[in-house]
C-alpha cells in the first residue's frame, strides 16, 4: 500500500519557488501491445503532434532549421495537466545584480530569415528523423549518460566549499570541435542538488550532439532532470518542463560566429539563478515540485481517465458504485489505436456450444438499478483503490512476484497442443481465505508465447484485497501482451477491453457462493477469437460482455496455451509459506463434488467455431504437497446438469490448505517449511 506520505521530498534548487516543476508522466500502456513497426509509428506520430504545435508563422532558416512561431499560450508545456490554468510569468520577479563581461555579439542565424511576432515563441521544429535517431522513442530528447560500455568524461572547476547558493553566472567560450558518431560534447554551467530525495540538475551552454540535433553544429542548449538523469527531463523543449516567454531566443539555435585557434574569441553569457534561467532574453522556467504533488497529479489524471462521466450512477448494496457510461465514451476508446474504432456489438458468429448450467446469479448491483441502452456498467475506481497499489504505475496490474514470493498454480491443460482458438468452462465459485497483499483466483487462461507473442487472457473469479479493497469473490478478466510485465490490467483499469454489454460488470461481487457439502454454484465463462473481427471475445453466463482487439497484442491469433485451474500469490511473509487458499481450500483427496473446487464442461474451440472436449489432459501444479488437480470423467449428478445427461470433464483441486480447523488439511507442515 502507498500513502501520500510516500510522495515526499522537495526538489530543492533555491527558495521562494513561484512555479512548479513539470514532470511529464508518460504511460507506456501502448508499448509492447502491438507489432513493433506499428507501435513505433503510433508513438512517433503522437510525439510529433505533441511537440510541433500549430505555427502562427513558420521561418525556414538558411542553416536548415525550421522555426515555428507558436502562440505563447499553446506551447507544448501547457499541455501538462498541472499547467492547464497556468498564468505565464513574462519576466522574473527581480533582476540579479551583475555586470555583463561581454556584450552579445551573436546574431541568431534563423533571424536573418525572419522574426517571430509578439505573443509567440520560436520553437525548433522536431522532425521524424530527429526522433528515429534516438535509441528508442522513449529516450528521445534525453541525455545518454551511459553509452554501451562507455561513460561520461568531465573536467571543470567547482567551489572548494559548498556555501548556500541560489544560482551561478558565466561567460562560456564557444567552439566547434570533432565529435564521434553517437557521442556528444558540451561546455556548460551546471547547478544541482542531491540532498535527500532531490537529484535535480539544470545545465545550459553550448553542445554538439549529432543524435539529438542531426548535425555537428555548435548549438545553444538547456537541459534539466529531476531524478539524476534517469527518467525525467530533456533537452530544450523536447518534453514538458520548459515555459518559454522570449520571441527572440530559440533553444537549439546554431551559434555563430565561433572562436578560432589563435584568433577571435567569442563567448555566450549564461546565468542560472534560483530556478529561473535567463539566457539572453530567454526565460527558462524550471519548476520545483514535491513528489507529493507529482503523485497527486498522476492520481487525479488516472481517476479522470478511468472514471468517465456517467449517464446514470447506481449505488449497490454491496458498496460498489456503478457508473453507466456512454458506450462510445468508455476508457478503452482513449487508446490511440481505438480513436476511430467501430464498436462491434456482438461476435460475427455464435460458437456452437450448449451451456451445461442455467445462470443462477443475479448481480448484486442490479438489485439497485440497471444501466440504460447505449451505456455499459463500469465499477467506479476510488482514490483508495489506486493508493493501495505499490505505485500509481502498477495500479490495476497483477502482482506476479511479491517480494521473495511467487505465484503458485494448480490445474489441468490439454496433453497436446492442438490448434485452438478459445475455451469454455463453468467455474465453481467459492470464498476462501486470502492473506493481506495476496490474491487467489480460479479461471480459464488462454495464451500464446510463440515468437514475439507473450500474450494471455484470463477470466473467472478472484479475491484480491489490493485491487478491489475487500475479500469478496468477484468476477474478473485480465490481459497482458508481454507476459505480465508492463502491459495489460484487470477489467477496465486501463485501455484495452472494449465492453458492449449493459448487463455484466467486470469486478462485480458474485453471489451466491458454494458451500462445503452444500449447494454448488458455477459461473460459465468463454474466451474465443473472432477471426473476422480480429478480436478476442469474453462471454460470461451467456452474455457477450466485450472483447479485446487483436491490435493490442503481438501475433495473438490462436491459443496453443490453455489452462483450467487456480492460482494464488505466495509472498512468503515472515519467511513462511502463505495461508492463502486456492479453489475451495480443500484438497481433492478430501473428496470431490461439494468439497473441492472444479471447472466443469471444459472445452476447446477449433478453427470452425465449434467447441470440443479434448481427448486427454494432464495436471500441472507448482507444489503437489500443497495443491493438486484431478480429472473426473464420470457423469455429473442429474440435478446439477439441469436435465443434461452427458459425459464431461470436471477439474478438481487448485487448493492450498494451511489453516487450523479446516477439514482435510494435507501436508500443512511441509507447505510452511518450503
């Protein structure tokens, strides 16, 4: 769990900071979700759009640069959520007492071809090639301080002591020197602070940087970082963080004339004071912001993205708030790939199956109301939901590592891997004990790990205190395109799943639940691919809930991996095996029906959309002493088949038992010893 107390520490470069540091928090939810070429194209075009704002006037400089005179109130920095209502400061609140040692002798080359009108600022246009020269789109505009096996070499002077200071000033001699491809050189003033959590630096001077600028010309530059040159910061205006006010000086400009050996010497006067940098009529405002404010901004932005305006709101008796959101305004459609997406209201074909159990569930939230046509029910995300996550970035994602722990699994899978395109099964529903910070689930899982594909889709029921804030049994779905690393999420907690049903809500509380030696309840789940629509559909209790478009995955066009079973997160708190239970919490050896969790009617779907029972299956489990799985080919009791009397498989197990007082505890000591 994280709290706002975790977002502490001021990035301290001076006092009386009147403005805030813009730290651009970019999600890479798109990264890795599509083929590499498409992914780069989408990211690249979006970045170009963000940085190259519409120009009031464009100047083609004789040195090759394209200079856009952009409305001062439409510059890239003002896209940041923190600066939506920012009032631009046109000059510092005071003028430091200094005397210039050298009058400006530079005339910016681009100004020979024109000048920017009042109310605009000159911004060097970023080209497609500029971005593609970077090691990656994510690293564009950032300083390479590592190289491959290399390092940054430095030389200079610094004060022998560290008296309190709030700025610096100097006249930097300007040259042009040889730079190897992929490397860079600079002469600059640098101010910084590394006390506490602050690892903030500002640089300004001249640089030759073929990767960033595309040539070996000497250019005027500024750079900032809020985390020691890791993820935050950039050159000039290549990310949010720089508010420009001057219409005469452009960061990235070519410097002319240059000093010569034994000849005329030229300097550029540079000052950095407090957090305001004044470089020949340029005001570079680097804003200092506490981590707490950064986190608050990210949190509020995430809440805004996920909780869309509701056409109708339902307060469920189980405590959930259900927003009936316009189907065309759901979170999935914020995804760049789905901006012009045409929603498919149903699959292009109806898979040939016969449900073995009539739906016996009534969603608790529907007792308080229903969503109107044209809307979809989405469980509202609260501030506390997000703050329970390890970080804002990890919200909605499955914790598959724990600290020193692991995910424990048990279930069955086909003995061979015939071509399959979906699966169906009815999952026995229970409520079991789950330790704080851990989770338990019973689900169908389809996946593909061939080539670049490491894609999986899950659906079933889960108890997840971190994600849902309680220990209730809830229906869920999950997807990932990179093996549970950075992409994917539960339900609609990120862009990816397009919902079409107004009846079924992912994350809904499941009632009634099975009981030991009592009534048994199942939830019918199907996951299958629609080749015509290029999507993976989810069906729950006969209702087509929605789908995941193929475009968010890599080559996920079939599912050679199919698992029917359970899983838990074992964090090994205190160095011991967890008490979190799987399935029903009873081992298959304690008895089968009415005692052990199962999945009945498990089937695969072939290329023709027909479901079939696999001829053979095999168990899988991480620790047989703790969990197990069995297959039963016998007929199920007539009353539970609702009139059906057919042969089918039933899968048992997915159990860990370790709590004193439970029936049929198996190898409890061995589980806790390992």
